C-alpha cells in the first residue's frame, strides 16, 4: 500500500483502504481472502504523523500437533509513527517507525503491514486446545481411531531404563 505524501499533510479519519494480499511482501503467510481491509486514521502531531487503526484479514495456520489447516480471522492493530528523514524524534518501543523523504511521491507501507500480519501468528498454532495430535507410529490422528500401543514405541533411550543407578 502506498500513501501519498500529500495525504500525510491533509490527514484523514477512519478511511477504509482495500489492499490486495498479492501486493504485500511474501512473509510465508497463507491468506484466505484476496482483499485485506485497512481502517486507518492519520493525525499530524508536532514533528511527525501518527497512523493508527487496524488490518482485517483471514489467514490460514497449520496446527503444530495434527497438521490440519485452520482459517483464522485476524484483526491486527496499527500504531505507526511516520517521520520525515530530517526530523529528530524520541524512540518509542510501543510503535513502529517509518521515515520518508519529501522528494518522493509516497510512503510505502506494504512491508510493515506484511511484517505485522506475519508477527500476529501464534508461536504454536493449534486447531483446538484439546488437539491430541498424530500417532508417532501410524501417523493417524489420535482422536480418530488409533489402535497403536504407545508403550510399544522403541526409542534409542530405552536401554538407559535397564541401568540400575
């Protein structure tokens, strides 16, 4: 998404942008919808511009236990400070910072939006909190009808059980 420099100085409130998921940088995210909705407001502050709002999209995660694909609605908050390259500022840890050059026609936001969507993925995405995963012997999902006996699994560490220490 490109934001015109002229729009920075005019500002806007609750403006809705439609962004194609194909236009965003590839961050290994599987989008279930082609259009990402960005509801944004831009306010000029003392020496910067404050862009806030949210991104709404639907993505697909793979469960780490059973490997099922699971769609999830995302609502990613946006808090970005936009500075002209020559402006001085105090670093804040709770917001992203973008610099722009007045000689350019626009500020490109696609990389930061891609990063924020990718960072919204859970560390261990699950299809369900009670997901039991796959059987290590037969590979069938344990909740369906795995008849394998987990105690019959032979590992390289089994010989250590015979030691009487």
